[in-house]
C-alpha cells in the first residue's frame, strides 16, 4: 500500500498490516465538515492512498459489478 500517489517522491510504501493503521479511516468513510480547512486537507490526503495488486483479479471476484 502507498500513503499517497505512488509516483510521489515522498511516498511511503508498506504491506497492508503495517499501513492500515496509518490510514485516516475517519476522513475516508465518515462525514467530516469540509468547511474546516484541516478536515478538507485530511480528506484530500485520504483520497490519495493506493493499494497495489500484484496479480490480475478476475472481474467476477470484484463485488458490485
């Protein structure tokens, strides 16, 4: 997993067990007031996390399709 876009020079990479604790899950999944500048920045940063999958995932294994 990456804590931001993987092409960023300051990206931090790690396995899911290590990185999940660093994710801002509140900013990702809960409503926070975006009118508060600090909350808006948290949300923008949370949206940039990436999960890199080393293999092809068959479409029928992806829920919601």
